[in-house]
C-alpha cells in the first residue's frame, strides 16, 4: 500500500476515534505517522482491536503514548471463530487497563462472511456482554446484517451504548441506530463523489451524535483513494462534514471532540 500524500494544513483539536495504528501496515513508519497526526491537529486517537493479538498490540502502542492514544479491545466479525473462552479472558485482561475505553471492533459482517454467521453472532453477543460487564461503550462494525445487529443491540441494552463504525446506511437505519442511543461514525466514504445520500444522513444527524473516524490504514478519503490511509487525513473528512452542515471546521472539530469525550470518557 502506497502511503497517502498528507496535506500540511492543520486543524487543531481533531480526534480520530477509529484507527488501526497497531496494524503492521504502519510498522515501517509508525512514529512518522504519529508525528503527522499531531501536526495535522489531532489531539487524540483511539486504536480499535481486531483480534486478541491485535488488541494487545493496540494496548502496547497506547501505553507508549498515554497523552495521545487510547485503545479498544475486541474480536472483529472476520475473526469471530477465534472468540473462545480463552480469547474472551484475554480481552477481559486488556479491558481492565485504564487506557481501554471501549469494546471493539465487534459486530456482524454477512457481506464477507469470513467467519460462519453462527460464530459471528456468538462472538458478538459474548462481547456485548463484556461491554456491560466493564461498563464500556461498544464500537460496532455491521455489514449486510442490519436486522440481526439491531435486535442484538436492542437486547444487549448497553449502559454506555456505543458507535456504529463507518456508518453507511440510509436515513431510516440512522434513525434506528440513533434510537438505540448509538453515535454515527463518519469516515472516508462521506467524501466519495457518489455518496450524496450518505452525506445527507450526516447533514441531518444530530450534531451531538457524530464521531470522526479514519479507519486507517483502510478507507482513505477521496484525495488518497487507493493509498494507505492515516489519521492525519481526518481533517479532510471533518472539512467535508463541516461544509455539508454549513459549520466552521473548528466548530465541527469541537463537536466531534466533545462527542468523543462524552462517549469514551476522555478528559
Ligand atoms: Zn476498523
């Protein structure tokens, strides 16, 4: 993956509440990526885990930069078959860390079906129970599994709710997710030319329920499609959000930062 061309402009006070800085895609230059994130105005990044090993790596990374990074521990639906009792105990150990601010990323992905659906549902339920046990919000990845996900989330009745990561549904689905108390994650796809209806969803969503996410190294915004995404590109997503809503970028940055503080309990 070719690294993105990162612009040099800075928008102070940005938060990226979903990236995978621990991913091996960043092994060659993680420090430089962190530096560019700070230069772009990011003040906090949340690293989302995708399995036990990756969640441990995220925790390790967060420990090195306690002023800048937080992490979430979880098993992604693609890896759901790994979520046995031992793996769940390993997650418990990680979630007890004071820098762990969420359970994730967890969910259902019937589009890629990389784990059997039955395993996905079992892993999702078990990790929703962890979110209750640790009184933490959940970061959910849902693809082509909306009805199963909504009923499982409704039943889970999480005390701290969570965020629908990289939300890409229609207005009706947004309403149902918001109705469950969930935040909507705005990521790179809102910058794509053909995403007019998705932008419309984010234009209408309550300002106090939107989070800014890059999902780096995945989902680069329009200017760098095909490249390795990185947190320093969060500003492009933020500016698009702001212009859609006719808000100053600084105001939109403050809103998404306050929302992150609220949901993840950041200071
Ligand atoms: Zn992700």
